[in-house]
C-alpha cells in the first residue's frame, strides 16, 4: 500500500469538490477506489429506436426533428421536448426542469446522441432527463462506447463529473493496490487479482458481460466480495476456537433428574424438542462452555427446553439465569417455571424492576448468597449490582432483542465460563445465521406441537373494517380475545402513544360492554403486568398494544389480531406478532390492515403472509426485500456492515470463504507462512479500519 493520496489532488477535483466528496467519506484516491458503482449502463452500441423497449437504458442516435418548450412564458409549460428520429422510429427526450443553456445544444436537423432509461408514453418511447453525448465524446473512453459505471449520488457532484474523477483515480491508482491472497486461493475461488478487479469494477473491459456486472456476479466483483466474507469468517473462526479452549463446570445429566423432569412435563415433547434437548444435555456435560443458539419458530415450544436445562443445573447445585427482553415475558417464564417445579425444593426467583427497592435488594441478596437457584429477569440481571454465587448456566430468550455486549455481560456473571443457551424465534435464514452466530452451535426446533391450527391471515384495507370488527365481536361473544396492534414510530414515541390512546378510546365506543385495555412501552412495568394479567384472565377482552406484545406473550384464548398499518412492519416482525394468536385449540385470524397511497405495493409484499406460515420462508423473503441490515440484531451484532457482499446473493462465496478460513486456521493459525503475509496484513488493516478493502465509504445507498 502506498501513502494516501488526498482526493483534492486528483485531476479535476480541487478544494470545492473535495469537500463534497469528503462528506461522503471519500477523502483519498484510495477511498474513491473503493467507492463502487451501484449499477452499469451498456453504452457500447447505439440501439435503433425500433428495438427499444421500456426499462432499457441505452444510447440512441438520430436527427433532431423538433425542439419544443423553448421561449414559452413562465406560465406556459416548462417542459423541454426534443423529438429525435433515426430512420427506424422516433423518440422524445424530455426535461421537466432545465437551464436555458440546454436549448443551445439542440438544433433541428443536427445529429444527437442521448442515453437514458426508456419509457413508453402512448406507445411512443421517451427518455426523461437523458445524458447528452456530444459528437466529440464518441471517442471518449469515460462516458460512451463502453459499459459505463453509475455511481451512488454524491451531493453536489454531478454524475458525469463523478464518473470522470473515478476514471482518473482508476487510471492512476488501481494498479498500485497490492493483492493479499496467494494465487492458489484466487485460482481456487476463480477470481482475478485485486488490481485488475478494481479497474474492471469501475470501468468494465470491452468484452465484459454487462449483465453479470449488473448482478454483481462478475469474477472481478466476486474478488472484493470474497475478501470481505473471508475476513468475516476468519473472525468468527477465531471466536469459536477461543471458546473451545475455555473451561466450564460440567453438568452431566443423570437418570434421576431426567425421570423427575419427565414426570413434570405438561405435555409430550415433540420430536424436534426431544432432539434439541439431547443436543443441549450433551453440551452441558462437557467441561467446555456450551455456546448454543436454539432457533424455533414462534410457538414451537422453546421455553420448556430452557426449563429442562435449568433443572439439570439445579441438580448440580449451581445457579441458572434466564434473561428475557421484557417484564411481561420474564414474569410469564417465572410463573411457568414455578408451576412446573412445584413441590420440588427448587427456588425459582424473579428479579423484576417492578419490585420496590427494598424487596429488590432482598432478591439480590438471595441471588448473591445462593438462595436462589433459577433466577428469571430482564436486563436487570446484568446490572452491576447483581452478583451470583455460582452461576453456571445462562439462558437468553429472544436473543435478537439483545446485543452481543449484553450477552457478554451475562457471561461475566459466572466465576468461570458459563454454559450459554440463546433462544430466538426470529427464524434467521441459514446464511445469515452463519455470519451472525458463526461462533455458536445451532439447534433448530422445526416442528410445531400437534393440534395447532394455522392462523388464517388476510390483507385488508380500511373498506373492510366493518367486517373485521364484526369478526372481533363474534369471537369475543364466544369467549375469545383480540389484539389490535399499532406500529411504534420510533422517531416520535409521543405520537405513537397518542395514536394508541385514541385507538383505545375509539374501540371502547365501537365495542360497548367489552373490556378494552391499552399496553404500551411507556407504561410502568407494574401497570403492564396488571393489564396483561387482566387480559389473560379475561377481565379485558380486547387489547390495544404497541409492539410490546411482539415477543413471547402467551394467551391461548386470543383468536383475532388486527395489525394496523401493517405495511410499516417487516415481514418477520409480522410473523412474530401473528404468533400471539393461534396458540389455543380454536382457529384464529390475523388481519393485516393496510392503507394510504402505497396500498397496492404493500399488499403485494404482505401477501406472502397469507400464503405461508413458515417463518424461515418469510425471513428469506424479508432478507431479499430489505437486506440484512434491517434484520433484527444484525446492526448490533458486532459484525461490521457488509459493503460489497450480500448474504443471500453471495451464499456460495460465503461457503467458500468459510472453508478456506477454517483450513487456514487449522494449518497456519498465526498466518506466519510467507505466502500468508498478505492475508495477515489485510486482516490487520481491516481491524484498524484503515484503508484498503475496508468498508470506509458506503457505496450502497
Ligand atoms: P416459543 O417457542 O414461541 O417460546 P412457547 O415455549 O411459549 O413457544 O410455547 C408455546 C405454547 O406451546 C405454550 O403454551 C406451551 O405450553 C405449548 N407447548 C410447548 N411445547 C408443547 C408440546 N410439545 N405440546 C403441546 N404444547 C406445547
Ligand atoms: Mg418464547
């Protein structure tokens, strides 16, 4: 790597543009080199107008037949329309806002080349605001006669100028980059060296397959993707190797405790539950910490698995901690654990933020003195003031609600390494799980308890509200209960709160005689608990709630759910919400209410929910539509944002990277072989977030 070259000194930049580029994170020529195109246009061939179809973005060339829109007063139409004909057809180029000087570029009878996205208007092709390619440029290698890059917008830098800057950068600096992977690895993955890759990604060669560049599947793009995924897999392999060396208290099961647990099961375990219990018990018996992720769709029955693990810990006289993301959920687990352990000398304890200070202190004391065996709680568990006597097992429910740091804080509560079971109902697609939880072993409950009736889901609009309310009325009359869920707009919790309060009032009017409750994030824990309790016991039959009911809440009598503004939710989140109904033996319905302008598009997206109840399929769909960044937990997972790589699109490279990282870690963990010096340098550079293949400027917008 050479010394950084300030962007200001790149030909054509200067102080003003340098400032604009800097605000996008581009400060050096090297930053610019890693600021990649978001798309490509194939401008190698002028396309006859007759061959145009909507959606193409290509150059066309022809004679100017007319120029209209010029000179009309400022009340007249401000649209500039230039009609161009090439002997095969006509096309209209339109500008809706334009500088008067633009007019001077068009003279009737002259030849012009324009390039833009083709649309059809009354069967006539048009282009809006196309790029004008002047005659001199037909030999210009930057904008014309090639596959040209289209960069993400940089405010204050016109696209053509940006393209020219990038051209200069690539000409001078691409070849100075140093490849870090040995040629053997490049050959194995089928990718060219870094220098060539960088040059081609910006300005594909003449023989390039434009389509593959557009799909980010060209070998040159794969080279950069590979680098990023390799670094990720290397870091994960390291973490994993670390836990294998640590020690933990072995907690082997024995006949007696297993029989005791079996006698107490309120139902037969499903095959999947039995399988994951076996996996967990096997881990617990080892003198190394268990690090296991338990994935199971909403309602698949993860809680009982956690209870079994906690019972095994109790048998060994050590403490277990179960951490849940909300008070409601902690309280629910606590009650279930109490019931299932009734009659045994197991001291199940709830550490609730809702307790008065004095009692809370008493609970803390019991935890410290080892008078509490199984401790259930929220984040309160990982507070400074909480110390355990001999914590040996940690369970984190709804893992995606916690960050890695919180996971680590719980682990620190043990004297030596904890056995850790993290549970999640967010069905994380396999590819994403590998990266997010690459340091965890994964168990999956892929089977629902018998007798569950799938929830009928319907995407509805405001026009259907009468029918929806009718359904609610019927279910409540029958002894059922209903949820009405409102989105929480994070920017303005106040507005959300006002909406929730208003909705509750409106529903009280619409359903006279029905107990309507309100649940939102601003309420005190005690208030929430009380409301939830009244809903559970039937005192309230209709619960208006923000998304606090999303996780884990279990009220089997609830058979109807209405999600307001369903279009504002991610599909996976809707799936979680929907899991609050359909928990009993009666058929349930979930109405996804959509409204507003984007109605149709939203309905199309949401219709997936009508077609499938498979959380994994829904999650894949979500990942495809919204990308991994929006996935619960990804942002805070401690894993750097991926800039080039896309976990769905690049799954095959991800696996190659994993394989190669694992091999290297076995054969040369310190990367001290001369052949691996480059990789060592590359990884070190990424760690310090220096230049090079680090995701400095984001080229995704
Ligand atoms: P989740 O995986 O979403 O946390 P829970 O553990 O809350 O699911 O279980 C959902 C419901 O299913 C609970 O009412 C629980 O008692 C019940 N349940 C769990 N496992 C079984 C089973 N094997 N057979 C019948 N019901 C079960
Ligand atoms: Mg749960």
